[in-house]
C-alpha cells in the first residue's frame, strides 16, 4: 500500500472513530430511560418541560467539554485521572460508575425487551435475552470497536428519523414550547437533575472520550477534533430530546393520558396510530440495544486499567457485564421506575467525576503544558455546584418515585 493510501485510510479511520464516539455518547444517553423520562416529565410539566431541556443541555455541554478535553490532553481514562488526583480515588470512581452503569444497563435491557414486545408481542424475558445475545455478538468480534461505531451511528439516525415523523404528525404547540423554554410557569429540580444525569452522568460523558483513547485520538494536535466530536454528541442527543418532547407534547396537550406501564409507547400510539406504535417499538429497541452496548463498554473501561485480569480479557468482561444486567432484569424487572431512577443516580455521580476532572485540569503532572480555558473551568465549577445541590435536594423525590 502506498504512503498516500495509508494516509487516506488513517484519515478515514479517524473520521469514523470521531463520528462513532459522538454517536456512542449520544446513543448511550438516548436510552430507554431517556424516552421514559421525557414522556413522564412532559405529561407532568407540559410545555414547561422545554425549560428543563434547555437547562439540562447547557449544563450537560459544560460537563461534556471539560471531561473530553482533559481525557484527550492527559491520554488517561477517567479512573486513572482520579487516581492521580488522589491515590485510591480512581477505585471509588470506578466502583460508583460501574454500579451506576449496571443499574442503567438493567433498564437498558428492559427497554430493548419492551421494544421487541411492542414490535412482535414477545415476552419481556425472551426479548431481553434476544437483545442481550445481539450485544454479546458485537463484542465477540475482533472488530468490535468498528462494529460498535457503525451500529450506534445507524440506529441513532433511525431513532431521530422516526421520532421526527411522529413529532410532525402530533402537531405540538411549538410556539408555546418556545415561550416556556425561556419563561416557564413551573420549575422543578428533579427533572433537571434527572435529564443531566441521563445525558452526561455516570459513565455516559466518558463513553466517547474513552472510545477516542482506544482509537488513539488524543493530544494537543487533535484537540479541535475532540471538541467537535464532543459537541456533535451533545447536538445529536439534544435534537432527539427536542423531537421526542414535541411528539409527546402534541399528544398530552390534547388532554390525553399516557399509559403508566409504557408512557412513551402510548404517546406514539395516541399521536400516530398503529404505525406510530410500531415506530416506537423500533425506537425503543434501538435506544435499548445501543445503550446496552455503550453502558457495558464504558463501565468495563473504568475497571480495565485497575485490574490486570480485566485488562487481559476486556471483551469477556463486557460480555459478562451484559449477561449480569440481563439476569438482573429478568429476576428484578420494574423497568419504568428503574429507568427514571437510574438517571437520577447517574446525576448524583456527576459532581464527583466532574469535580475530579476539574482538579486534574489544573495539574501539569496530568495534562502537561496544556492550558485549560478559564471560562470552561468556571463553567465546569458551576455545573458541579448546581448538580451537587440538585442531586441532594432531589433525594426525597427519588424516594417518592421508588414508592
């Protein structure tokens, strides 16, 4: 192969990894919990939920940019950064992220099962096992990284396209939503912390950053590319959140009541009939299976450098993580409640992980000569403080939801 051909192939590989990292992050966020939270909170708050979405996107972007930049400049995974900030902290962070990832993944498996139930009427346990086997198949391949990039990209685009169709059919009050985005008549902390947690909390904000490290994309020369990938991930998740909100708002604004057993499915069916219901099945399964992939990959990536056995057998541990999540879902269940609470749990982890990243951004022994922008540091400190406050004050709300 000529030098030019090698360079072209390298550029294609890098471009694929950058796009893949953005979609891995976005589809990790666009999970079943994302769909369920949006339906539950849109029905509860109506057009005022637009303010929650705007606030969560702004806060999430501040977290995302800080985390991805420091990971890229240090060339280290989140747990290794934490251990350099404070010896032993990396183990604490890895444990919390993996535990939160497991809780999320139980809900992800459940969401994928619900999607197959909508599409084919399959029993939830059977649907969970089928979905888990597909995810296991990805990580059984020697080309798992590239397959994961393509898998999340195409399913992510399908989700956006189908939700766009339903949002057009339901004819939501867009003008009112825009007004309430800036001037809400009701504000609640629980949905904000839940959305932030579901978008960048726990393992999610690290998923794309760790994927770029695996692809060898790091350092000052690639900073602009890393920034674009991080922003693209947030844009993808943001577009999906807005389209989903509008689709459901168009339904609940007519006075319709959603089925508490599967709120977003009933919204799609009420808004677009049986075709909408089947479209939702595709969206829910896609959201579930891509999130299973993202949660399993990233959760194990937080453990691999801390334990030599995991480092030597990464794929086997990811497969084991998927298997454990599936067994927990089959035996525990409660997908709707668990999906909402998982977002709140990840939101509670975010202040610790983001705070650690911000400390690392000021340490030359971690990031070298890189100068972290002051505005981004301040932004990150504000996000950490706000999410910490919201997380503490939402504990009572989480307890009420579990009841």
